[in-house]
């Protein structure tokens, strides 16, 4: 990322989407991004974060941006008045102060991810190493990811078919232990 930022001209605005930053930093501290350091070194950068993932507020539609004052001033001119609800704002403020929740949610994510890695190994699928709250299961030619995604959907489990990326793979969001057990069960009955 720094090599990329170094290449850019000073007038090129760049957005660094940190949606998964809490996960990546937990798994590998070398991947931790400190927004204030970035915008100091690269005044043309905006760091964005969200409350939808590690903070557990998906559906509240609340995120934030950190950038130099000139950039924020320019953005404020475009921002619609009252663009988030007061309830959302309250939830986000409370979430920010609950570091223990974020820590626990990220820790559980990676504990549960191990179950997917074990599952994939047992069934002979490849997984792509993940620094996020989802994992990619890749299949050999004997299986079809579109069909797998469709059949899981019929059982009430929504995964993302990655066929459009030219992959025979699905992306599965890591859930609670109960949700993950349901996925393993459904998957096995479909394909064993
Ligand atoms: C989840 C996510 C976001 C933010 O989602 P919101 O719910 O709109 O806050 C941004 N970028 C990526 C890559 C994401 O996965």
C-alpha cells in the first residue's frame, strides 16, 4: 500500500477502505494501519472505516472518514444534512467505546474461521487465506460453485458465488458457531 501511495501525484485523491482493518490488524499486527500516520504522510489520502463489520452494526449504515481538514471541508459541502439518524449516531458512539466487544468479535471470527479451514481440508477444498470476516472455498472441476450457491440458498444459506471472478469458488461470511455448524451440515448433505 505504501509503495502505491508513494507513486501517486500529490493532487491525486486516494481512498483507503479500512472495512476489514480490525481483522487484518488482529491477525497480523504488521498489517495494522494507523489512519493519522497515513494522512500525515500522504495528505491526499482519505481513510474510511465502517461500523458494519467488527463493530457489529451492519444495517445501521454508519461509517467514517479520516483525512486532512481541507479534504473534510470539501466533503462537508457535499454531505446531505442529517445524513445519518441520531439513533445510528448514538449506536456508533457507544460501539466506539466498547473495545472489548470488537476484540471478542474479531477473536471469535478467527476461531470460527479455523473450523472452515478444517472443514475444507476434510472435504478436500482449497481455501484462500483470509484477513477478513469471510473465507473463500475453492472447488475442483467436479463441483460447480454456482450450483452450490444456489442449493445452499434453497436451504436458507446465502453465500456468494465467485464465478464472475473467473473462479470456481464461493465466499462465505464467518458467522456464529451455530450458523457455521448449519453451513457445514447443509454443505455436507448436498455434496457428500
Ligand atoms: C462492508 C464494507 C464496507 C462498508 O459497508 P457499510 O455497511 O456501507 O458501512 C466498505 N467496503 C468494503 C470492502 C466492505 O466490505
